[in-house]
C-alpha cells in the first residue's frame, strides 16, 4: 500500500472504530458484531505497523497500554476541583433549598438530579478535541497524572467528535468499576494468587493509580462525566442539563439516571426513586447529587470554602460495614444441600441489624479465604441475604479453619459431594428431618399450595409432635388434634383447617412446583403444566422427551424423571389427590396471557420498579429481555429511556409508557 492510500484508510478506520466505540460503550447499542469490530481493529493495527508515522495519539490502537512510568507526575488543574456539601436527611435538604432560594430571592428552583458515583474523580483535559491529560483530584488544585491509564478506558473518547468542539475543556467525572467487573477481577486476582480488593471503589482506585497502564488496560473500569471545569468554546452552555447533553453529543458517557427536577419535592422523590433501584445498578453509588440547573444562578451563589453553594450530595446509608465472623454453621435445605452460614457479631448495615450472612458453599469460603474469627466486610444489597465481601487480612489473629462435616449435623446421615458439584448433600432424604421440614415449608408456601397461616414454626411444631411426617399428612389433620398443640387456640385451629380446605383447589403448575423437585422452580413448573396439561403425562415423560422442552436441560430432565420414579413420591401424590386436591385443566392458560411474547423494559418506572414489572410479566408468561430486536413485541419505557426506546421506534415496535402498560395489565386480568 502507498503511504497516501494508507493514510486515508487509517483515518477512515479510526473514525469508524471510534464511532463504534461510542455506540458500544456510551450508547450501549452496538451496530456491528465483536468479530466485525476486531477485523477493523486488526486492519488498522496492520497499517500502523507498516507505517508507524501514521500513528496518531487518538488512534484506538493507542489505548492498550504503554510502558510503565516510574512515578505519577503532578498535574495542576486549570479550574479547581471542588468537593460537595452533604445532607443526611430531609430536613437538611429542605434547609439547603431554603438557603439558596433566599440568597437568589426566588420562589422555586430547578435542579439537576444525578447519582453520586462511588469511585474516583478525574479531570480530563481536551484541547481542540484531543485528550491531552487526565488527572486524579488530588487536593483539588493539584492531582496525579493518570493520562496513560485513563486512555485505556474504552468509554473515554481519545478525541471528541461532533459540532462546536471547544478549544479547551476540562471534563469532570468519575471512574468506577461495575460489580460484575469487580467480581470477575477478584476471581482472576485470586486465581493468580494476587491481592483481592475489598470493594469496587478500592479496585478502581488501585487500577487508576497503576504505573503500568498495561495492567490498567486489563481492569474493567468505567467512566461517567458529570460536569466541566475550565472551558473555552463557542457554544453557550447555560444550564447543567445542557452541559451534560452537550458532553454526550461530543461522545462522552453520561449517566442515563440524570433528571431535571422542578423544586425540592421532586428532588426528594428522586432520592427515594434512586434509593429503590440502588442495588440493581451496575455500579456502586453512595447518594444522589442535586445541582442548581441554571449556570447564571450557580454563578450568583458561588462557593463556601471548597464546596459550591449550588450543589449538595444527599447521602445514602452505607451498604457495607465491618464486623467479626464468630462462627460458621451448617443449614440443611430441602434438597439436602448443606449451606454454610456465617454467624456475625451483630452490625447495623443501612438501618438493618445483620447477624448472619450466606457463604454459599465451601468453594466460596476457600475462594474468599474466610476463617472463623476473621474481621470481614459485610454487604447488604436490596433484599438479598447479606454477603461477606472480603476478609480484612491485616486484622487476622486467632482464627481457625472451617471444614465441611462428613455427616449431616441434623440426621447423622453421610454427606456426599458429587463430581463437579460445588455443594455437599446429606443423603438422608425425607428421613432427614431438616429436609423433610423444609419440604413441607416449601409445599405450604405462598407460590406453592398457599396454605395461609401454616408457617415455619407451626410446621416444626407439627412434625416434632409427631402429628405429621409428610405433606400428605397435612390433609388428615383434625381440629381436635390441632388444639392439643401449644399456643394453638380453637380459633387458630379452625382457621388452619379452613386454609387447608381452601388450598385443595389449586392449579397443576402450583402442584408441580409444590412437589419441590430439585431445580424445578415456578417457571419450569409452569412450562411443564402448559406442555403436558396433565399430571399423569408428566409422570410418564422420559428424560429425552423432557429435554425437548425449552429451558429444560439434561440435569433438570433427569431430576423430574427420577422424582416420578420413586414409589414414595407417587404414594404421596396419590394420597394428596385422594384427600381432595384438584385443579381445573385450563386455568393455567387463562393466566398466561403474554405467553410467547417478548418484552423489553427501559428507563426508570415510577409506579412499580423495573424488577416488579419484570416479575409480573414473567408470571403472565412473557419473556423479558435486555435488548430490542425484531423479535421484541413491546418496549415499556419509563423516564430517561434512551437508546433502547429509540431502537424500538426505529424498528417499528409498539412502545408503551408506564401508564398504558399498567392499563394493559389491568385489562388483561
Ligand atoms: S459534582 C462542583 N457530581 O463526589 C461539584 N460529584 O464529594 C463537584 N461525585 O469529588 C462534584 N458523583 O468525586 C459531582 N454526579 C456527581 C458526582 C460527584 C460522584 C464525587 C466526586 C467529588 C465528590 C464530592
């Protein structure tokens, strides 16, 4: 290839790759496959290898990391990087609002609300559209030069594109690590015998301050722009929201959770809204930030010490605390799985006292190198069971190793571990009271037979008193027997009898789910019911036949098949049916109005959370997927819906706002 020809081709490739980077990393909406992308990249690398003079600093090939630097140099920010004042409750928020309204002599204010990323602030200087330096915040005036590392973050454009590129701009934002990236990184570190990080923030900090950018290039860092510092450009940016919009147009990633808010009450609702989805976000946030939207008003308000008067961070309680691991106990589940559970010295995490945490299995304990007596970080995310994030090795003293027991701590049967399985199981089956009790608890639970008032404690009482030993015995209980139990009055006994009677009318899918077949959850139970429409046919199905059902793999097929091979199970089913349990054949189909339809949810919903909407749809038979394609039937969009919504419009897919979505659900009931 001639030099001139190569120059043109390299330029074209750079533009193309940068555009695809933007679509992939910023818009989250790729337009080519990974393979096609790799081919373009390969071609550019080849040209640049042949003609090294053609390498430009903003070439996408220049991200992968360069030789290590000996130290991080100092960089002076052109405009100082400020910090934020905090609010910890509603009163402090209202006081903030009142204070600035008075100062500005206005009746109401428009704010920009955004998430407060829990990462590291960086300042990226672009001159004539080219990334020149990137620095940490440091003391606010002088930071550390991390240009070599920031260049490896795919989301950060090496050159800005679009209209009105400013002569000079300092882009302010936060480098974070996603939870997924964090877990994967720690797994890799552990495998290599290297340091594991306590949390995503530490991992992001460690990665950003590397001397060797080839290490940083391997780290899953992300970046979000949230403002600007020094700016010399043509475009007149008059509000914070217009700054964010402009940054996005120049190719910078901006959070899609940002919202323009009218007045303090809207701010408080936003805080609650983000708080509700906090645990579902891809990365950690530790609060929300409110900024007076009009730049002229920001100027008028000015600063106090090193924080602007026009902005405030309304903090969330931390989701992670430090406590001591007192002991590890074993719980035996319905399927005989032995689960180690951490007993913790009680600690308050975001308003809830945490005393235990799941440890999943022995591999997890080994992977995290957890020992009894260790000081640990515990994390509570949403409604999920608290988890031990990491051990604080520096505080380790007088600890002991944990080993899985050889026999079941409940029934004394042998404990086995199957080839390739992470879990240890008690082989006692229903003769193990722990498994039996768990099986009955599952049978009575809301999504199974829904026996109102038959809770865990009562089931334990019933089994321990010998009144029941299997689920089938439940339906032969009499009121006279029930009242013999401690703390059981006439009325409660009557209620329970009525609840048992009521539960007899059920559906096939509930009944299958209630059987507690290993790995047969609600969804599989529903599929089985839909497909076979009769219990007898499911009982007779072969593994080969079961495997043809979507979502049923060989393991689940085997579990179903073996369940119905056991005489004991068939006897119980027989007794239950004789006791009067029944279902009407078509009931399942009536409930599954969205069967076979595919939905995508995007943006933030107001009335229900995205997760609630998803659960609802799944329960009605719909498939909920993450990306819009020609196969999508409906796109439900909330506020700040972005590229998925646009794609739906482009493909001519029916879009529903939350209100119409809810109407549709109600109509279909
Ligand atoms: S604005 C002039 N917006 O919080 C205001 N900061 O406590 C300067 N942070 O050092 C900051 N998310 O690292 C702003 N959406 C956001 C933010 C944010 C996280 C961090 C930032 C800053 C610290 C201030």
